[in-house]
C-alpha cells in the first residue's frame, strides 16, 4: 500500500518507520528541513509512563483561575477571540471530575506502557543513541499538603500496573544525591524506576535517517497546502516546495495526518472535526559547569510543575502550559518571564551546577517554546477518520515523546488490518474487542 504521512515530528516519523516495517511504500512530508524541528525539538525529555496524567482534574478549574493573572502560573488560559478555544475549554471543564480523570488515566497508561515497550524494541533494532538515561523519574514535593496527597496518585497508578513508590526525603536523596543542596526544602517524593529520559529530537532525526535507508521517500521543506477528498474518499494532498515554490499533488492509498497542533486545520478542509487545541510550553537547555554534581534521575518539580532532565553535558528544564492560540514568540514580556522562571529554578535546586547566566552576562541558555497538541481528555486521536483512506495520529499534549513510538506502531497496525494489543479507544474502531469503546472523528 502507498501511504503519505504528513508531519515529521516523533509521531509522524515513528508512524512512517512502522509502516515501512510492514512493507508499505511511504512518503513523509514536512515543512521543515529535518525531522523534529517543532514540538519534538526541545521537550522535557521524559519517557514517563508513571506520570501519564491528564491536565483535567477536579482541582484544575480553581487552579487555572488562581493562575490567570500570574505570569509564572503553570497552567495559563489566555482568552482569544477564537470559538475553537472556547469550545475546547468547555470540553476540558467537562473532564474535570474524578470519574473522567480515572477513565482518562487508564487510557493514557495503557498507551504509555505499550509505547515504552515499542520504543525499547526500536532502540534494540536500530541501536540509536540519544542521551538515554534509564534511571527512572522522581517527583519531589516542597509542600507537605501536596506530598500527603501524593499517595492517592501513586495508588491510582498501581491499580493500572505502574509501580510509583512514595518515598521520604532521605530515600529520595539516596535515589538522587544531586538534590542534597535543595534537600532542606523537600518534604518527600515519589519514584518510578522503570521510567527513563532522552533527547527526542536526536532520536527522531536518527530514526528518520534509518527509515530513509529502508526506502522512505521524504519531501522535507514542503508546505502541506490542502487535503483533497471527494465522495467521502481521500483523493490527494497538495504540497508546495518552500524553495522553488512548485506545487504538486501526491496520490496514495492512505494518508496519515500527524501534524500536531496544525492537524485540525488540515482535517477541516475535508470536513473532519478534531478536538485538538495547542498548549504552549517552554524549555531552557543549559550547559553544565559541574557535570559530576548534575542529576542522573529525571525529575519533576511539584511546586512549579516543571521537569528536569540530564542530556549529556546539558541540563534541560521544561514546563508550563499556555492555552492561548498559536503564538510561538519568545520575546514577549510573558515569554521572557516564563523563560527566566525556568532558569531561576535550576539555580535554586542545583546551585552552581549549570550555567544560568543570561546572554547579556556571557551565558548561552538555549530557550525554546513549542505547541503541545492537546485534546480535552489528553487522550490522543489515533486511527481512521470518517473520510475513507484518511487517518489521524495527533493530540498527544505533553506526552508525545512518551507515546510516540507506540502511537506510530498502533497506527501502522491498524492501517495494516491488525489489532494493537492494548485496551485503547482508537478512532473509528468498533466498540468491542481489545480496543474498548468507539471514538469517532465525524465529518461536518
């Protein structure tokens, strides 16, 4: 079968790889010159099955209100004159209850476990190196009240087969000695040994190279202009070379939309509605001054809701969510405030370990922001749409790196007529069997 995959982030490249593994002829299209140069470029680097939790919970509405006017608030809703944002917001509020939270956690953990297994298989097959650390993920708390509630979250994860352990401060400092300088502010934490971290961009670009050696055709630096459909059937996709300006139409047996936050606009061209809206996140990647004192365990900071991961001789801190449209600026007052917050936290937790100087002071921080494509449930859309021959693999929110390998494998299996071995609500699948209930993407 001839398949065109639209989007070369970790989701699109993983999809293309697994389609090739099943004998399909695949063409991959992206507007960038290489893979993983947008949302997959500078993420938190965590492969966090044990922290596959949706944004929507019963506390989220009040927290969002509290953080509305706080430029450093972890979750920030910036109202726009955009009906899609308000519709998404209402759907998000409908998920802010305990029953929906547990239901959504079950889906996210199922996909996370499946994806982690798929990723390990891909690493074993390809030998890709990407600053991988298999030392687990630890979540530290500076609030006794928040730590007291951590046991409930750990119990929930254990019910879904994830061993997230609650640990006291002494044990946490034994797990990650690099936290000792900040230890007097830590009251306790949780730890999952099976999680890991690594550089998503490095992995994705290396996977693309290996896929090309296996016959993957690529059209990089090509804008995806529009999808074409007629009579309920996908008929083609128009692309334009960004260098020459030449436009052409690609024809295939199947088309996979894996364009992250930009997927809904493409799908709307053929009447398909996808409940995905962008959440802007930030990261800072800092050179290490004292590598011997830097963490080996990937970390979550409960107070600021940020993640920290060691990537070779650099330390990355990433986090925050702004639901405010498609703005990718780093030079606005709000963006600068959030970037400075990340760097300041690194210096507080690991004083003198990383180079936290500003460019004006002679430092070289690598600031980045990207748009996380989120559904109201945080459950990604994987599977077929109501347009025959048109598939979707998008909406992974903050878990694209965690869910990327498995999402690509599952989509390739579905397109090949196979049934992925997990209990997950795939788009367009029947309501019985291993895939749970039906999740449809309707035509308008």
